[in-house]
C-alpha cells in the first residue's frame, strides 16, 4: 500500500508550534509523556485480556523498552500494549478529539508566555516529542490483528500513514533527533530522566536491553507512605493526572475491614478548562488487585468531586468485573461512600491547617463543591464546613462558622445576596441598610449559589435569608452609621401614605405593593421579593433558561428619608388635599413614579418593561428641569 499523506487539523498545527516553542526549558518531559502513554496502553490491554485472553497470547509480561542509537541519532520507546489501528493513529495523533478545542488553544497560547502547566490536561503530551525530534515515527499493531501501520511526521503541518509490518503487538515510537539534542542519546541521561519522572510506573522500564528495570516497577499506591518521597508523589500525580503543575493536596490511605481498598488521590493545583463541561468525568482510575479496570467508573466518586485525580485499588471487586456491572455494584457504592468521607475529611483538615492553601483550592473547585452542598444531604454538614464565601466585611474568603461568630446583637439570620459579579453586588441599594447597621452579607456570584441556600435552610440553627426579600426587620438592629442624621429625617407619615397611594394607583398590577423601606439609606427606591416568592436573581436565571414564562410582581420599597421621596410625598399630599393644581402635577407625579420603578429595575439588572415610555418620560422630566 502506498503512503497516504494528510494535513494536521488546524488546531493541531497551532498546538505543535506552541509546544515546540514554549516548553524549551522542559525538553526532558518528552520521555515522561511517552512512557506514560506506553503504560496506559499496557493497562488497557491487560483489562481487555481479562475477557479476551487470546489478545495477549503467550506474551503476558507487560514492559516498556527504551533504547538509543548514537549512530542513527535516534531514541526509541516501545511497549507491548494494546496498539493502534490505522484509524486510531489518525484520530489520536492527527486531531484533538475533544470538545472545548478553542478553549484549549486559547489556554495553550498562554504557554508562550511561560505558563506550560495546562498542556497535560488535554491528553496531547505526545506532541512534546517534537521539542527534540525533527521527525517522529510511530509503528503500531493492534492486539488481536495482523496488520501494522506506520505514522510519520516532521510536525510541520502534515503526517503520513502507510501499511507496514511488525512482528509483535504494541507500539514503537522512534524519535529522529534535531541537531543539538544529542545529550538525550546518552544512556545515563535517559536513566536519570526515567528515575526522576517515571520511577512510579508499575511496569518494568528497560533501557538498552538491560535485564534489570531502571524503575521500581511496583504500584506506588501500595507502598508504605514512609517509603515514598514527596517527589515520587508529585511525579505520580503528573502521570495519573496528565499534569505539569504540583498537586494542591495529596491523600494516601488504606481502608481495612469488611471492604479493603487503597486510595491515592490528588486535588489538582489548577482548574481544568472543562470543569463544567456536561461530558466531563472524574479522573480517578479503578484498579482491582493492581490490574487496571477503568477510568470511567461513574459511581466511584460523586460528581461534585470530579476534579480529583488518582487511583483506587480494590481487593474485593472481582477481576472480571465489567464496566456495565460497575454501574449498580453495591460494593462500589460502599467504596464511593468511604472515598467521599475520606476526601472531605482531608479537605477539612487542610482548611484548618493552611487557610491560604485551602483558599486556592476553594477558588479552583469551590463552585463544584457547592453542587455537593445542594445535592448530597448525607455529607452536607461536612461540606458546609468547607464552604467559603466573599462577604461585605472580609477582603478574602470567610467560613460560615466565622460569619456566625461575627453576627450582630439582635441578628437572627445569615444574610446573603445573589448577583452576577462582586462589583455589581457591592453597588446594590439592597445592601445599604445592612451596611448602616454593620451587618455582614454573603456575596454569591455563581450559578449554584441560586439554589443551595434554600436547599440547606439553616447553618448553626441560623436560617439563610436573601437580602433582596421584603420584611427583613432591620429596624430591630441598631445602626452603627451615625453620620448626617439630619439628612435621614423621614417625611411625615401622612405625606408618605399619600405618596404610596398615588404610586399604587399609577402602577396598577405592575408591582405587588409599595412600602416604606428600612433597608435603604442613600437610594430612593429598590425592588424586593415578597416572602414565599422566588428570589429576584434566581427568577431571572430561570426565565433565561425558559423554566418560567412570566416574572412575579415585586414589592417597591421607598426611602422616606430621601430628598426626592420627601418632595414627591409633599406633592402627593397637596394633590389629595386639593391645594396643588391637579392636572400638570398629577401627570408629573405619575411620570416620576414610573421613572423610579424603572430605576429600581435597572439597579437589579432587569430590562425595562417599556424602553420607549422610559425615554419619553425622561425627556419630559429633563425638559421641565431645564
């Protein structure tokens, strides 16, 4: 069969350029990535052979062979794993077969500025070979087939695939070195790289036909913790997490009793680009008695821990367990419960031991952990201990326990407010009365924040209460802001009552009610949700996603001490008493009432119900003022 030449997909061509030019100081990483891929290929075949033993035949000893040839200036990495067909070579090496490619390329372009930490997240470590190679050749034969295929490329835009011959299954990758990269031909240089980055690989890595493996060739997670160095833990994370950065937290334990299993799990040091992709799955590999089973066991960890990386190795699951059997396996359910408890307990310890380090974990994965607060009632109490929030009082993050410890005398609820950004929340008129009384408010800006407070209900016997709801009873808490009290004198009660009557007549059913506010200090008006109604921000979210068709009518709260409200109250009282000319003043009051309602809507991020009417009223009011 003749050679078939094909172009890389556009995103791969850009990727190759980024990798080659951004990883200059990390060239030796190429060997770690190739060894990691070879190990995964052997793991996959070992699993497939559990049900189809003929795939391995008599060659059941999995290994990785590395050799260098000074004369040919080549380095070869060979495995006897599952191998690849022609289509798999094209798919795996010629395209990035993942969703979110645009996000990937965008983040990788940052690597040209020195940030190389994200490359491994996308499963493209193979391309690191082009940092030292002017040409890469991949010869592969799929287990159970007789056909072999050769993939070849110089990494400049094209690759070629042609039929070839290979006596055994597996994959052999040959790197033809660039000028100036001869240091990597040295056996001692290769030995050092293997020991540094791949000592944890559970398969023997043989160098230049030596009989003794360069690495320990034993499962790292089964070794005693006392025998594992920090560097070995870190390099295993790089392998199992396909990552370059250091892990934020390492958790290693052995569960004994009715069910025995070992866990070596990591919290990544960076947030994956696809953390909220609906198709995303966790990165925890399931082993049974040191045999790789799957990295797609959905029941192994709950969805809100999908950011975890690592290994769970069970002593009790049967070796021939299928992926389908795992879906409803009661033993796996018990393992999941144990893993969840252990991970959450370790996160609590970290939050108490190192607040700064935990704050970084929360910034990366807090939104996902909040999903657990909403969904997982069994572990909710522990998850609430992990909760961290921005507030009106703290510049950083605060725990719910710390919030409760700072509650004001007379305060009976934990107040929170939902919004799109911290900046927009900080400017909200809803917070004025809370600030005046020194009451702390949680500032919540993530989608899940619209749901968990109502699902949880209380913390430390204190109910969660939205700051945008009416009936807050803030007047029961003394004000701490005593400045300019004269300006805060309210309009006479009868005048305010007249204004409220006039406003209700103007609005009709556009609002549920008009009331005097005890939350406003500087703004003239704001909208509030009635008790029992959906919170304002949540309702907007539901409407955007077609979960509801029409918005609820809101309560308009007015600030009886605001100069504008005072003047309008005087005008309304004069109209009702008949001392003010009715026609012109009535129209003016009506327009001003609607402008105030539109102002309240805009402050809450709501669209205007009638932009044309708003513009007309505004123009008329400005005309009268001029």
